[in-house]
C-alpha cells in the first residue's frame, strides 16, 4: 500500500460502458434507411459482443443503442458471464412489447443486488427548451436509467447511464419523414446543427437536474456513464459535471461529478490511447465514466477512489463493420471502503421531478419507483 492510499479494507467494483451500435434482433427493421440484420450478421454481432463483455468482466455493465433486450441478453449469454439482473426499459421483447420503437434505448446488466430501477423520459417541469423550427424539447430521446445497487459488504450505490443527442444535424421533415428544407443549403445545415446542439444541451441540463437530486445532501456514491456524444471538456459535459464551480464554491463539491480518468491513481497507466470514437480520422472521448466526490482520493467525503480506467478501442482500426461497434468501450476499476452490512444508508434516488416509465412495463417496478 502507498502511504496515501485509503485505509483497508477496500472492496473493488468494476464498471463499464458500451455503445453496442444498433443491437437489434435479426430481420427487424430499426431504421428506414438501414437493412435489418441477417441471421448470420446477428450471430456474428452477438459473438463479437459476447467476447468483449467477457473481456470487460464488469460488475455493472451499461449499454447504449439497444433495440431489443432479447439481443442484449443473447450477447451476455455468449459471454459466459452470469448477470442476475438485465434491464433495457422500453426495449422489452415479450407478448406485448416488440422492442424499442423510433430510437434505441439504454440498459444495464449487473451482478449486484438491485434495490430500485427507474427510467426518466421527461425533463423536470420548468426546464423545457424551445428549439428553432421544432416544438418544445421536453423529453430525452433516449431516457436515462438509474439503478440503486447494494454491494456485498453493504454499501449502497447509485448508477446512472445515459445516451445524449448526437451531433448529427436535425433537419425538419413532415409526418411521413420527407424533408421540408433544403439539406444542401449550407445555411440550413448550420441551423440544423444548432438544433442538435440545443437538444443535446437541454438533455445535459435535465441530466444535471437528475444528478443534483441524486447527490444533494446524501452520502450515497454515484457513477454516471454512457455515450455523451461530446468530449469531457465540452460545454455539455461540464454542464452535467459542474466541476468548475468548486473553484469558487466549496459546497458545490457535494453535487459535482469528476471524470474517472482524471482521478485514477496509477499515473503510469495513463497512455495516449484514451479515446472511444474516431470521426473523420480524429480520435475523441465520447464515452465517459463520471463519479461523485466519494471517489475523490483523500477528499473530505471520500470513501474510496478510482484505481484504473481502461479504453478498449483496437477494433476502431479494423474497418467499419456494423456487426461490431463504432465506439470503444470504457472500463473503470473503483474501490470503496467496506462497510458493515447493517449500516443504514440514505434512501433511493430523490428525483421527485422526473416521470417514470409507464407502470405497465415489467421493468418499471420495485422499490423507489
């Protein structure tokens, strides 16, 4: 042990986030401009994902771009790992649900005990945003998901996974999906890009509200991970984290988030390979793992640390193939002080402003709903 390490005993927690690139059942149309997967493509995709999931071996696995939860469960089955809890609200495949419609969903698989699960499709009241040429933006395109988990030694933990609006220009279209503006006009392109930015910014603001509800005056650690479609130093990511506020307001630390990569203890492992996406030859970090102050080493309210963050991105150089993913996967090894199982912990997510998924969903049930 190094002199400044948190005192033992410590429990480890491995978390990972994966954008799985349109994980859908074979033969089902998910986007009008893309062919459904053939059975052979589907099998290759599940095998590839299963191999990656096995390599990650995460205690909490967050995924984005899932159209069918049956496909996600199939990929987990290929991994050979056991996850007692798997959920993709809004993408269920059962007698009454045919998977996600219109846009893919986020999901989570975990080995930990799940005390509560909640999906948040709506922005908080009073936080709706006008988008030029569009109606008021009041809902997440892909609702974030919050789980309250209990580790074996008794520590309670909240995990939030999200997938924010992409940078792809948001062009206007009619009810049949036909364009209503000239997409070759560069000025129209600029306006369409602004729409996407405003929508992503609004989602970041709503996500910030949820983070505040989860962190304010609690000691329950929070891990936020997913595809932010923006870099760690971007305005939208900083809006979610509010880390800069700490410089002039010490109380802001209570509701701030910190990039796990910046907190990791082994500086020697920080190689120049920290990217999760390549766009037109330029690498960037879009997939991120953020943590609350409880994981800041030697912080006033620290109960653990970030030991290591790894980026699994070699496949990004193997050529574009939709049976793989166009995003790298990010994994963090976290540590928490072991607490007696009888220790009382604060309650489940506050988030009183957010609306849950319809009660009819088989996944939208349990404590804290």
